[in-house]
C-alpha cells in the first residue's frame, strides 16, 4: 500500500477538526491551548506533506520548524498567562474570568 498525499491530508483534517472542536467547546484554558497545538500540528503535517509531494523540497520542512518554534513560544507565554490567571482568580475556566476585561 502506498501512502499518498491524500492520506496526509485526511489525517491533517482530522487533527484540525479535533483542534477546532477543543477550542470551541472547552471552558478550561489548558484544553483550549491543547486545541491550538492540535491546529498547529495539522498545519505542520500539511507543510511537510506538500513539501514531499508538491515539489517544495526543503521549504515545507523549514516552515514546519518555524511553526514548531512559534508553538513553543506560544505555549510558554500562554502557560505564564494561565498561571497568572490562576493565581489571581483561583480558576482556569475561561468563562469565569470575565473581570479580566476591566
């Protein structure tokens, strides 16, 4: 059985859908961040797959490494924000932190 571009795109679409579902339905900030990570990983799979099958050569891998670095920075900053919110409000539920707007 040959693995084709379609296989990669199907897996990427599933990961992207799960990420969107996690971002939309979860109230916990940590789960929302995990959903964002799934979305970024789905994009990475697309970049690498199109680099392999679309003739981009190393461009797709370079963009994927950039996205991984971006995701690591996002995770570090978001975790610091979540810890600060927990310290101030004693919760990480996004709905209960409405006074942060003021």
